[in-house]
């Protein structure tokens, strides 16, 4: 629904398969894949022949020989949403979106407003010549709200989490994300920002809301811990990592408050799955415990190459892309403070909400983030709202400056539907559950 | 697949009821992908994909569905099922006052000749060329097809064949030199020249790295770095909808409250690129759209939808109103004079991870990446450790733009999210004064 007019309803059906063949040819290992939208027997046979050609061509030239599978796995699990997408008619959903859009356009200064819902039913099957058969099904819902206010050459935008709202499940997730009731608040906050002063340029305490924390986790913990980056696969595209293999087990990644988990078992979180796309069982693991770096984000193939433990995170975004090491659900475990207690301990600082800009170097160290809304904090109390709040820092220092985390009641289950990586490129769904976090001595600044 | 798509289009036409019309779009590719790390193959394979989008309309009501197709006889059944579903959805769809389709038949055909090398030739050639180095990168090659048809009888088709070798040679840690070679036919001499240039830069990269403090620096940005800056301006910078809703980052330029350097002229020149010359509602793209002329805003890219909403003339833009074949006018700085003209400052080969730090001021932040060198008195002195910049377009391409190079690079997009991109840019390098580095 864009500026009060219903965009055309779009549906898509995407069916295909990827055949991967590994072989030993003259004592040398080879591997190749072929993906096709033709999943008939003859179509798969053609793909198999093509994959075989690639396996032969690559024999003797591989970075590493493929890891043979130990045992066959069998698993079938199709998750059904509590409130299925089709339980409400298209007309019914359009009516509610219209109502939401009307709440956004509450002032002439609102120049752009949009509401949208994306829903996907996904089914994947992993089958192998060794007897594997793993079938999983899930539903994904991604809601969006956006309002831009403009006056005297200045435009400010507020959103519902700007792309950070993604859940497994159905329409029931929208209530928990406060989707249907968020329109008035989002529009009013966009208007409020128009009159707000710029964020000051100081070094101060920084309290990040979950809808900014998630991207901070994503860019400066998730990506640096990906094992394929550490092994160099991504150096030409998504980048390398400041993390090296010798750091696991001893490196002080953050303050002792920092506990980060790979957790594929959080209901509703975007990357809730039982097996990865390499057929390996996914289980909860601590990546960072009490601030110490423990484990990499690497699937079986990368683990074998690096000779280091990892997790089951070899994932493909679709049938037409090969699995690579991806984030899945990468979460920060809660601390002990209520939200009020977090604010109360800030003598001089700022609260920043909702990511709007993200940038980090290719080693995942020097970062700069911008947020939609900032609120100054003085002596434990909220003060003025400020616009264009930005902050910058270095990953290795930033997480060590973590001085408080919200408790379990403050945790929000968020994520992103479009984490980009890989050659050919892949945009994949990842989840991040996180409380708000308080950091000391951070460089903040505003616009213009 | 061309004949198959047009047969499906005929079949769709036969299924229409009174008052219905359709638009059909096809996109497909058969891509050969090889990923390299440490001068060996990390992953290799083929992806063959075919997508058919059918949009059914009656009056101003319209709904669409995208399907995977195979080229086989089952596709007709999928199409029939889709039309039935769309007809049912049409009943509950709302009238769309911004729906506009081309009703004047403008059929076009572009079928490029396949001059690409076979994988059995290209892959050994790359492996031989990079042997003994720490090369990491990606080879992509093959045909990209786009088709359009509608119930008015229009038929459009575009086939291009392109390849790209997008990689880099690493010396140590994050110190690397980029190798970018792309085009529509493989030229061994050109590839060898690119390799030789990269290896020359590697010699400079081996010197002790310099860490520079934040501050203002005179810089030369190679065309790959300028491509990143122009690329982010495509996020709403040239969109009519973004202009009319005041959400464009170039709002001050569009309103005449700010100007860029008279050296800056930007056109969307569809004929100079690989992207098809037709868009999703069947309108043809004009040969050229003047976006910025000598630093002043000229035209926006206008989709049919925006044209209806804002009472403007459409100019063949797709729904996102982003350029697909951007060209920047060259300047007069000869390549041989770049280092002398730079004098003392930074030679920036690539930028990375750009984003807006203040959209109203069109202020951007991003990182240097790969080969960036400190130059003293016209001589390369040392590689530079990565630095963050944070500066406004109105400074970088405004008063602080000193010169553009006379030569331009044709840079084919290497993006392959969902499908291989057919976007490209013709871009010069830029000499810029007082670039703000912050971290």
C-alpha cells in the first residue's frame, strides 16, 4: 500500500533443484553443481550430467576435497503457523493495510507513507546418494511500515524496524510485532523529528534499542565469525575478518557481560531450522561466553578445512545457489536490567532507535551506523529528541565497552530478510534476538 | 526459450475473457559460475533458471504471478493454472488509479552473438594466469535473456552474452589489488594487460603500510571508486517518485538550492549498455535521459506508475526508477598525468560499503578497500591502511571536484542476487580536493 493506493497483489512460485556431485578422478577430488528449474526426472538427469562435467573439470584444482558424510540422516518437519496466511482473505488483509495507511497520513507534511506484508511458504528437501532424506517446511512473514515527513527542505523518516522485522510463522506474529497499531506512533515520530535539533557531536554513553542492536550484532559479531571469511573465501566480495583462527578459546571479544549464541531453536525467529543445507543437525552453541570468543560460524566443510569447531550453518538462499557459511539465529543472551534501570544508570548519554544506515570495513572492524531517532539522556532521565543520530567505532573495542544489557523481558526477536554474501550473490534470512545494550564512551554525531 | 515464451504468450491471449488483458515478462539465464580462493576452485557449477511473470488486468484492476518454467510442455499447464488463480484474485483486487500500460505495439528484438569461451577454455586460462599467487575471485559467464509480451500483440526480446572475472590478488592480511575484466568477448591480450597492471600494483603494495590520521585529503578516485558513489545515488537520487515525495538524497540539487561541479554530467544511456531497451509495462526506453547536465538537475527517471501518480511523462523507467546504463561525461585529465595532478595525497582504487550518513545533505560514508596508496610529489610511496570517509556529494562532486579523466571505463555490474545483473556504467576517474576521512 503506497501513499494510500493499493499496489497490485503479487504472488510468486519458485521451484527448482540443485544437484551436487563429488568424485575422485585419478586420485584427485572434484566437485560441481548444476541448478535447474526443471525437476522432472530428465531435467534432474541433465543437471546431474552437467554437475559431473564440473566435477571433472575441477578435479585436482579444488581448494579442499569435499568432506565425506559419516551417516545418513532422516528427518521430516513441516511447521504450520498458528494463524495461517489464508485464514484471512486478501480483501480482509487489504482492508487492514488501508486502515493502517490512513493512520500514517495524518498530516500534510507526511509526503510518503507505505505499508506492506510479505509472506512465504517454503519447503526444502535434502537427499543424498548416501541415504540422506531431510524435508523441512516453514512460513516466513515480513511486515513493513514507513512514513516520511517533509518541510522546508528537510525530510525525516520513521519505520517499523526498517527491514529488521522478520518472523517465522503466520499472521499471529504481526500482533507480537505490534504491526497493526504502530501507524500513529511512526507518523508522529517522523513529524517530531522534523522539528528536532541535530544529534550533538560528543563522546558519551550510548544505549541502543534492539532494532539497532540487531544490526550491530549482525555486522560486527556475526559476519566476523563466519569461518569462510576467516578462510578467505569471501575476500573478493563480502570481505575478510579481523578474527583469526588462533583467537578461538582465548580472545576477549567483549566485556564479561557479552554472551552470544547460535540458536536455531527459538520459535518465531527467522532461522529456526533442524538441519542445515549440508544435511547437518543444527544445535544451540555459545559463540562467545562471558566475553571470550569460543566458536566460529562455519559448517562441516569449513570446519574440516580450518580444523576448528563450528556450527551447522551451511545455508543456501534458494535452489539456485550453493550452500555457504551463513549466519542463522545469532543472539545476545539477556542481562539483568529492566529498561528503566538501563536508562537510570546513564548520567549523560543518548538512546538510539532503528537503524537507517550501516557501513563497516571489509575486515569488519571500523564501523559507522546511523539511526532514525535519538533521545538525549541526562541524569537517568530522557530529554530532547534529536535527528540524524550516528555513531562510529571499532568492533574490537566497542563490545568491550558494553556495560549493561536488558533482561529477558526487554529481548526482541528481530532479524533481516536480506543478508548479502557469496559469489554468486545470495540474500538470506537471518534472525537476531537481543535486549537493548548500554555502551560507554562512544563517538556520536549528527547530520550536515 | 524465445519461441517458447512467445508461444506461451499466444496461449495466454487465447485464455482471456471479455475485458481482460495481460502483460507477460520473461527473464532467464544459463550461467557458468566458478569461485576461486588461493588460486584454486572453491565452488563451480551451472545455474539455469527461467521465470515467467504473468500480469492479468481488467480495466484498472491488475494482479500478477511469477512462475518458474522449464521450456517443456508442462509450462502451458502452469500458465493455465496461473491465469485461473489471477482471475480469481482480480475479483477482490482494488482499482489502481496509477496503472498504465503501453497500448501502442512497439516490438523489438536484440539477439547478440555468443562470443564467450567454453568453460573448458576459460577456467584453465584463469588458473594458469593466477597460479602461484593468492588469487580470490569469481568468474561468471553466459547468456542473459529478457522478454516482454502483451495482449495488444507487442513482442520484445533481448539476449546478451557477457562474462566477468572479478577478483583480487592478496599480498597479506587485507592488502590486495583488484582484477576486473568483463565484456562480451574474451580477449587474451586484454586479460594479460589487466593481469600485468595488477601485478605492477602488487609491487607497491609490498612496501610498509602507512596509517594516516583523520583529516582532509586530496585524492584520486579510480573509476571503480566513482562507480560506488554513483551507485548509491541510484538509491532514489534519480527517481521521480522520490523527488515528488521529497525523499530523494538529491533534493537540494533538484530544487536548485545546491549545485554540483559543472564537470558533472550524467545520462542514462540505455543504448550504451547491456540492459534491455523495454520495461515491465511494455514501454520502450529512450536512447538517452539527461539526469544531470553540467552540475544542474535535468530529468528524473519516470516509471509509468509515477507518471500516472504525479501527472508526468514516463520515460521508460522500471518501477524502482534506478539507472541501468549510467554514463558520466569524461573530463580532460590524461591517464598519464593522474599522479602528477594528484601531487601529494591518496590514490583510491576502490570504495566499499557506502551508505548515507545524512540523506538531506547527501552525505555519504564508506571505506577504502583493496589498493589505496599514499602518493608524494607524483610518486606512489606506500599502501595505506583502510580509512573511512564521510563527506557530502555537494563537496566531493561539487566545489572540491578538480578534474575527471579523459578516459572512461565500461564497468559491467557483477551483481548476481537472484539473477545476473545487466546493468553497467561508463565512468571516468575523479581528482577531488579535501576529502574528509574520519576513522
